C-alpha cells in the first residue's frame, strides 16, 4: 500500500506540474523572467572561457538563423532606401531627384553604406547578414564596457540578457539604419571610456569623434551621444582635481568635436562630388520631425493630415518659405496648448515609445494574419510579451544600479546620460516604438550595475 501511495503521489506531482506549465508557459513574460533567472544562476555558477569570442560568434550565429527563418516584407522607408542603394550600386544616382531624397538628402549616407555591400551581392540578405555581425559586435562592445564597471559574472549576465532581448535580436530581419548607426555610436563610447582603449591615450578622443560621426551619418542620432558625452566630460572634470587631467579632458573634447564636425563636412563634400546626391547631407525640412512629434492626435507619431497640409505649400516636392512659416506656426500652437493637452501628449508619447514594443516590423505578418499556421501567431505574442518583460527587467536593474550605495563614477553614469538624453529628445520629435532601440542598448549596460548589486547581496547572504 505504501509503495502504491508513493507512486500515485509522484504521478500526481508530475501531472499537476504539467498542468501548471501548460498555463504559465503561455505567457512570454514568465518565459523571459525564467530565462533571466537561469542566466543569473549560470553566470554565477560557471565561467565560459573566452567569453568575448563566444558572445560574438554565438550572437552572429543566432541572428543568422533568425534572418534565414524570419523574412518580413521590405516596407516604408526601408523599401525606398534599399531601392536607392540598389540603383547606386549599379551606378545610377537618379534616385536623388525623388522628393524624399532631395528633401532629406542626409539619408544618402545610409544609401552609400548599403550600396557598398550590394556591389558584392545585390540581395537584401547581404545587408541582413552584415547587420547580424554588427548587431552582435555592438553587444560585445557593451559587454567590454560593463566588464570595466562590474564583476565579470554580472557583465556576462547583462550581455546574455541583451542577446536574448527580442527588440534587438530580431531587428536584423529588417533593413533598418539603426543597427549600423548604433554599432558606431557604441564603438565611440567604448573608445572613449573603455579600459581596453587606455593605451590609445589622447587618440581615443578624436577616434571617438570619428566613430560618433560615422554613426550619425548612417542615422542622425549622433547628437544624443554627443550631449551625453559632454555631460560625462563635465562630471569627470568635477570629480578630478588634477590640473593635468583637466587639460587633457578639455583638449580631448575639443579634438572630439573638431573631428566630429570635420568628418561631417568631408562626407557632405564627398557625396556632392561623387554625384550621389547634389544636396550632400542637407536636411531640407528640419522642422517636420518636430511638427509631427508635437501632434496630439497621433501621439507624436507620423501624421498624414500634417503632411497633407504642408504638402500644399511645397513646390515640386520642395519646401518653400510658406512651408517653413506654417511649420513654425504649428509648432508654436502646439507648444502653447493647454497644460492638460501637453501633459496628455507627453503621457501618450512615453506610452507609445517606451511601453509598447517595436516588433510589428519584424513580426507583422504573424500578428496580422493569425491563420498562417497554428503556432506562428502564438509564438509572435509570446515574443512580444518576452520583449516587454526583459525591457522592464533591464529598467529595474538599471535603477538598482543607480541607487545602490557608493558614488557613481562618470564612466558608470554615461549609459544613464545616453538614455536620458534620448528620452528628452524624443519628447519633441516624431516617434515610433523602434526608435527606442539605441537607448535600450545602453539600458542593458546600465542594468549590469543592478545585477552586480544583486550578486553581491546573494554572495553576502549566502
């Protein structure tokens, strides 16, 4: 009897566990948090030899598998930029006459970048494979930065969490300019503050300025990093009293800014002289992003009504003085709206950009056509839930890292400066959920500090 009772007890435990799992595992957030706990434990328990190479090789392989399995359609700006790059690769620069490229000529930097690779293999998969390498390389740079600030196991855990973060992991499946741009912007942070680059001495400043401008030429987000780096320099000056070091930081920042500006001027001249775009890197309508970013009806997202209104003032697709006057009037009217309207706008912009996910570009067909297969739609939903869970986890860990005891160095504060600079800038300009990609990368770097504090507490209390 006792043996039978023991067998039935075990059978019931197995059956109940399976029943519980069938319910719990239908939530992607649970799966993500379970994976995070597993990584937390594994990184404390075991050490992977040559982890940097493992992170790079494993990250590239994982992304290549994803881009081979997941092939969303090339839409919107992705399609226009890819078509222009294909033409440029064949020596045809006629795309520059299109209103899109004459008005926003600064997109020519990314067109030139894509065309370099399309000359080798004129297929979207070529760009995607390049993005797989750059995306994995970005995680490696962030890991090396984290390694300077926290214990190795916390840096490894943060890097692996970022590797699994769907918002970054799935982005190479689309032809976004965010991946290549972020690679160079993160490279700049690594050159400037990474201990790996200490031997560069003063040269780390101009090299960081060059990397910043390379990232900015591919996607105009360099100013976000530049503002954060200036804040970093101020905090570094305030915490260091040696006159020699103060002189080095001031001269270094001047060199960084000089190279940053000179590189942009050189690229602008090169694009004009090559015939790629006679307008160089000019932004023919800089106020447009602010106009639509302040639209309360679209929560700061793209507005068809705004564009239709402004288009009526343009001549042959080019903005006129009347266009600029109308844009300034719209901006003024929206900034001077009632406090209630402005607060609602800010609330909804934060919700759309940070609370929502940007996976619709990668998972769109599976989300809008649930009849495709029995598993694709549920898998897409689980992925979206996992994405938000890891994002909130990273945000919580970053706060723990910021609020833990002890004084934070300027290097430790840099990722927080970048996230906050992006948060502030995106309150004014047009948004999409995927625009949070760059600050989210640095959020996971900041999360390493929270993981370090937790690991320290676990070790202290056994």
